[in-house]
C-alpha cells in the first residue's frame, strides 16, 4: 500500500520541486531521498503524504 502511494506521488513531487529549483537532477535526488525516508519511517501514512514528501525533499542539505 505505501509503495503504491509513493509510486503515485513521486512524479507529482518531482515536478513541483523541479519547477521550484530549476534543476531536474537535484530535484530527482531529493525526491529519491524523501521516498526512502518515507518508506523507512512511516509507521502509518500521514494525513498529507504529498506535503510530507515535498517538505522533506525541499530541505537543504546540512
């Protein structure tokens, strides 16, 4: 179930981030990291999974 949800949200999140930052490669890397974090950390699906992915992927690296 989570896998299907993440698979359906990934293109949406990637499109939004790519438009925001103008760098498709960087957006793709950030989305992959956010998807992995979601898969490993979600005990249950959050109320706004797309928002969670966008927030997580949109964070600047330390």
